[in-house]
């Protein structure tokens, strides 16, 4: 659902900044706008009543459901976990952890022992890289 549908069901709607709106809250007798509405970049619609009304009561008052505030996720599969990172975060994390492994390997190739702290960090880097590989297979 787009934010325009929700806004069309509200009274005294007025802009309140970039992509933000104020309106009368339909869940209580509201004389002046006390409901804040905003659509996030990923399509979620956030609402907040400054008088304390529950979000479920607000959406029910205009004939909607809570799920209407969330964008459709056509790629969602029942039982699947959402990705922990976006692809750019995964790449940056992979580069960072690879550097940690590289430093550890270089130290071992120079016949230098790894301290217990360094050894734990190398093992952690390996685990993170394995997590990234599993994440990428989803």
C-alpha cells in the first residue's frame, strides 16, 4: 500500500517535512493533528500518535490492517530468514575479515607465533567468512 492511500483516509493532513505528514488521529477525538506519518525508503509506513493511541487501533479506525503498513515482499519464502546484510555490507565485511586472515597467515609464514588473542581473532574471521558464504547461497 502506498502512503497516499492512508493519507486519503485521514483528516486535516498536512506536510511536516520531507516525506512526513501530520493528520488528525482517527482513533480518538482529535481537534488538531496529533498523528505523525512517514514512509521509509523501503516502503514501510510509520505512524505515531502523540496522544498515545495504539497503532493497531489507528489503522483499524480507517479500515486497514497492520500488514497494510508494510511493503509486499515478493521474494519472501515461508520459514526463510531475511538476509542479515545487504550485498555491499557483505562485500565490505568480507574484505575486512580477509585482511585479518591474510595478516595471520603472513605472520605464520614468517615463522612467528600468533598470540592467543590473535588466534581467536583469526578463527573469528574464518567463522564470519563462512557465515557470509552461507548468506550468499540463500
